[in-house]
């Protein structure tokens, strides 16, 4: 088993040949394939760790990989790079079959419905025919596109703009078009409630005199008709022992005067937390959202829960072969193993300090888990 509650994973160094961050791992037949910011793709014997071949040709870091079987060339490997290119390789011998020119760095690749999909730094999802022609550009994201996935004949893209966009083929033309946007984080009403609660707490702790419309038990900000609720500018903000610092005092006064319209603008225009990665298993979508993992039910269209535990950005999610587990890789140097079979997901194992740099990727191969990192290494993990 890859994970059993109460047991620790045992790790060993699998490879250190890369001279840059290991960005993605995938397995096929008896090989483990790795991409790296050192501009290369390497193939390894998954059992022995012996280097089999190196694919060179990109002039920038390789960010992503995708494997697909084709009638013409057999197994084909696609690679996306910072050099604004997608290269197509014959998997069996490493020969480069074709190079596709893209508008900007390529961050993610997906083969779906007999076409290749790519997402990158120009905020666009591109659709490529087998001929190598770009037949469509899906525009709507406001920042880099980090991940692509599919479910129920729909395409999902996640982005640095804090959203997941859903695209679906038109019923008449089969052309892929925008369907809807999924966003996480608080809406205006939730922001308003949070501000009210924070002000109530700060008012009590700092012994602030209650102004008109802010008496005990009343809301400190109204949401009817955009009405402002102002504090008394003549009263001092005092602590029993010391005065509030100027920045805190001004922040509290500003928060008191915010309306629901202000909150709405904050929700829409404020700094978004990037959706750095995405994993869809059955009808559940898991998204790396800052240091958390948001669990979203695609059938009901509602957020189910938020998984905490990581202390830094969650940059990669990988599912287990049996779909019972998934793995989260983080900039906090750890890998967490989650059991998704219960009503609520549960972390059953944590690999602390899995690498000496942020963990960028992982893949399950048989009973082992392989991980790649910014420390340029690949490690292999099994349960003790």
C-alpha cells in the first residue's frame, strides 16, 4: 500500500541527473519520464533507475508532458516549454516529429477528443489538430493558465486569475465554447460578515466607544441600499493601557464605512489566490488554492470542503491508480496523502521534508510514489 494511517513512507533518491527543477513525471510501459527546467526530458528504467534516453531540443525549461497513442506514430509524447513551443516526440526512440509554435510559454497539455489542448502564459487555451494546425483559441482567463482536465464532456482550465473555467462543445457545431466560471474565496456578503465580526471583536478588545448605529448587538456595516455606517470621528480609539497605532486606527475607521458595494468591488477586483493545480476524480474536483485544497462537487456545482495542512502553496495534485487516494505536493517541502473514500477527505500520511526544495510533481507507479522537486532530484517512496 502507498499509504496506511499511522505508517511512515520510506524514501530513496531515484535520480539526480537533471540540472534544473523537475516539473512533471509520467510513466509508460517500464519507463518513468521526467521534464525539467534544464530544457530536457529524460527517460528512466522505472525498476533500476538507469537512464535510458534524453530528449533535447527545447531552448527553455520544459514545464509539462502529455502522452497519447496515435495510429500513425504509435505512442507519442508531447512537451510544452518556456521557449513558446510544443514538441512532438516518438516515444519509442525519442525522435522529434514536429514542433508547434505558440504565443507564449506553455504550462499544461491535455489530449482530449482526438485533439491536443495547451494552456500558457498568454492566458489562452489553444486547440490543435493532428496536422499541427491551431484551430481555436479559448479566451477568458485574465492570467496564466496552469492546468487542464476533463469531465462529462466538458473541459476545465485553472488559472493564476483564481478561477476555473468550464468549456463545452456546442451541440450543433461541436465547437468548444465557454460554459461557465467557477471561483473560490468569499463573496461580498461573506466579506461583509467577516468585517463585521472583526470589528466587533476589535471594538470589544480595544474598549472602543460604540458609535451611532454600532451599539451592542447591531451590525457595524449595513447592506441595505448601499447605506454607509460611520463611526464618531470625535471619539478616540483607546486601549485601557495604550493607544492603537495609527495604521490600525485608520484601517478600522475605513472598514466601518465600507458598504456592500465596496465589498462587491473588493471581491471582484481584489488580489486573487491562484488556482495552481487541479485534479478531477469521478465527479469531484480538487484544486490547489494557495496552501489549501478546495474540494468541489461537479454534480451539485457546490464547494464541499477545504482541506488544510500544508503551510505553503499547493502546486500539484496526483491521483492514485485505484482512485481511492490522492497526493498533494507543496512548496512547504512536503507531500500529503489523502483518503477520498469517506464523506470527508482525510489526510492519512505526511511526508515531511520530502525534498530540500519545493515539491513540484508526483506520480504513482505500481506500489511506489515518485516525486520531483526544485532541488533537481527525483525520489521514490514506499510504505514501511
